C-alpha cells in the first residue's frame, strides 16, 4: 500500500543522504517543505570518499568558476545558520601545475578576482614546516578551504529532522509515474508518494532515470584516498604537490590522493594504497608514528562534459548530479529549493540543465 505523508508544505522526497542530498533536504525543510529523505547510508556513499576541498580552482571556464565561487560564499552563509559546521578556511599551497598552466591560472582566475599569490621557499616553509621537500615556488589561495563532509551531511540531516523532515533507511528501486508526472518512489520498505522527487544519489541516479527512459550521460571514475590514523598536527592547510594532494582533517587524519580526485585503484587496491601512503610518509618530516588506518575507493558521478546536471528532468522529477559535490553543496541546495518550491530558476543554472545533452 502506498504511503502519503501528511504534509504542511509540498511533500518532497530526496533520494540520497550524501552532501548534496543533505543540503537539498535541509534547504527544502527550512523553506517550508515536508521532506522525506530516502537513502541506504546516512552520509552517502561517495561523500565519505571525498577529498573535500572547497575551491574554484584552475581549469574552469568563467561561468563555472563564478558558480563555484558563489558556492564558496554560500558555505560561509550555511556556517552561520548551522553553528559548529566542521568547516575550515585553511587555504591551499600548490605546485602541481606545469609552469605554463600555472601562469595561465594566475592570469585568468586572478583577473576574475580569485586571491592567488606566488610564494617562495621561505613562505612555504613558514606555512608548512613539516614538508620534507620545499619547492622554489608555489601558488597560494588563502580563500580555499575544506569541510568534513560526512559530519557536515549528518549535521544538516539532523537539523532537517529537528525541523520535521523524515529519514528512511531504504533502497529506492524505481520511480512512480502518474500520467506524465513522477509522483513517488518504490523502495525496499514500500511505496512513498510525493509532490516532487529529487534524485541526489550520485552514481545510483542513472539506473533510476533509465527506468523512465531518461539517459544521464555520466562517467564514474574510481578514486582511492588513503586515511592515516589521527596524528599530531603536521599540515596547516591544503597541500597540492606534484602527484600528491594532502590535507589533515579536524580529527588529525592526514588524507591524500595522487590528486584531489584520488588515485586509480589498479588491480591490487591494497598495494596501491600502501605505495600512496609511503609517498605521504616520505613527504613529511618528524612523523615516525604516522600510520595508515584505512583507504576508501569512491566512484565520482561526473557528467561527460565535466559540469553539473541540476534541474527538472521531467514533471515532478528534479536531478542534482555532479562531481564537485562538496564545493557546490550549499548553492545546489539553495537553488534547488527555490526552484522546486517557488518556481524561481536562477540564471546561473542555465548551463547546467540536462537538456544541453539533447
């Protein structure tokens, strides 16, 4: 028997409880919707495997740069609304780009207002005194930061529940179509009807939309990240070295990949993780007790052109699918809530509609 919850505002089902789903659920609940979050894992599947770097960094065209930078500002807004959010504006130091790309990054994004500066060996050493190898030159972006993504997602979900949202631990097996409209979901715990359905389930989204003949052109590259045991402070900010990106979490774990997306796991994931962690250990001085605790392998839901998919796929069905979920979470939640509940489409969403693939 189908369940339709008693609602005050429109009833919205959010499928997925990672950083994107949590943000959308929180913003919807704050804005007056009655929200049901349906997910297998509280905190998501891909979110725990994220490097969790908040940035608008190199290689992005202007429309995507400005979208990402706006979301960086939304993280600050969200932190005022959710005191205690595990967010740190620690800045980054990087020397992972070849000289031509480095200077192109400085010229282009610097002209757009990004706070990039060149720093030399003495400044690098002062900021990161435990680095074993100090480059002659690096780029510093003070406004970048990081968040503990699972803790942040669970904090948003807990606050949404305190505001009246419902969290159901279940698997979504299909979508309900009534005429031309999506009107609910079929789950392992039964059928739930709603006014709107939001799919924020990462790599699990395409099979659901395929069932209603909507194709999502995405790739899901694997990325391996190593996590140390908690350790005394060795890194003060994000370090983006050649073939090694590192940061230290709030609980003292050093996490790293060959870049922010992680390392290709290879046929032997344990061997790959061990080799990567050796590189981490060798990159830091005075760390004899630094030891690996575990590694994660995440599958990053990446639309084929690299940009997010955000918006209505059909009547009653909204999709939020992107790789840079940690950076974009607060803005995606804010704009999705406004569009679903008020019909207000922010102009910045125009490049990110599914229709661009038609």
